[in-house]
């Protein structure tokens, strides 16, 4: 099982673990998810690689001897381990502030927060076991590494590079390109247009609240995009999906995204996690009405500015061209 609304790294890691179980141990497994596959790229990944998966609620868990969590940990806000299930394996690279995480009863724990992608960590087990991955597993793992490390540019360790070199000869490059460049719905560009109108620029720090939006992935995508602006060293981006306010933080390499999200979300409830220059979190709200949302956004902005040493500064916005 992955975290809710699985991203490429969690899907890649899960597929890699299945490959490991099949080839190194002769064990068949099923991949189960909760939530939806939301980004167009992630949907293309599932389609191109024909990733077989079930909804966790449709799986009869009593039929299984072993339960693994990939790219997440028990107790994380975006992961609900089904009642009565004992977790046997945890493969992850996130740091978490939640005190509820308890790994003492888990038989096999491999959590390495310094590694750029869970997919790299899973690939290292394939390397050690001498497993030659299928094109599907290799492509999924490689795409997981590619997305979590922004093309091997962020949070990269020697292990990520070693995993990439190992996987690349097995990767189906044609399908990898199809996954990386899918067609996008018009609604995507509408969201982008709205987001740009809500950007608040401070000295080296950019905030953007999308208001009500389509998915947590959209929040992450806008955060990634805004970090590319010249002079921007950190981005704090949020958006409401249902009654949950999702936050994505990005910093330039060497920055501490987790510190910024922790201090930004201070006293607002919810949960957050992250590693290096990437962090994400979610704040459950009692109501998703406009007033509640505005008040939350104001408190977050105040916290984030204080955390960045910018308390009291004024925001600039992306205005209309006047020429
Ligand atoms: Mn990951």
C-alpha cells in the first residue's frame, strides 16, 4: 500500500517491491491504493505501464501474510492503515513531525530520509538481490526517482545515482517520454491562470493560496513552478480540496523545507512531512467556507513570514502588463 493519492515515487517503489518479492522470494503480491491518481503524468504512468492495482477496501486483507507500506509510514496523516492490520514492511524516505509514528512492531524498516526517492531505496534492494527488473518495474522506478529528485537535481545522494544507473538499461525510454509529456485538460490551464493571479511575492519568498482547487497535486505542481522564478528561494503554496487544506513547500537546494512548513503550520493542527527542499502537509478544517479559509490563509502567511524573518513586510503581486 502507498500513501493516499499515490505519486510516481510511491507507485514506482511499490512496483519495485512487487518485483523484488516475485523474483527474489517467489512471492506474489497485490498493490493497493486509497484515493485517486490525479496528475495527468501519473495517470499516463499507470496507463503506459499497465500498473495493476486495487482499491484497499476491495482487497480481502485476511488472505495476505504480509503487509508493506511504501513511500509512507504508519501514522502519517495521508495514510490510513486498515484496522486490524499489522504492518510488516516499511520502505520510506520521509521525515515526520508526528509523534504518532511507531515503528517498533514493524519487522522490516528501511527509512532513509537522506535518500532522494523511495524508488532508489527499493532499487538498491534489487541490486543487492541481483534482480533484473522488467521494463515496467524499471521504468516505474526510474520515473519515481526522476519526479522526486526533479531529474536528479534535488535531494540527490550517491544511492539515487547508483539506482538510476542500474535501472536505465532496463527502462523503456519510449514509454518514459509518453509518461513525462501527456496531454493536459483545459481545466489545468484555468487553474494555472487563477494561481498566478494569487501569487504573493516577498523578498526571496513566494506564497500562493489557490483557494478551492482540484487536488493536492495541483498545489505541489504550482509550488514547483513558482520556485523557478528568479530570486525565489522558497515557496509556500496551499489549496483547499474538500475540507482539507493542502500545503506544499519548496526551497532551493540547501534550504530546509521541513522547517518552513513546520513553523508555517504551527498551531494550525494537521500533519506534515518532508525531506531536504521538499515538504507537504495537510490541515483538516471543520468547514470549507470562504471565511474559514481566509482566516487560515492569513494565519499561515503570518507564521511563514515570521519563520522566514520577513514579519511585517509587504507583498508584491504579479500585476497586469501596463505596456
Ligand atoms: Mn517519495
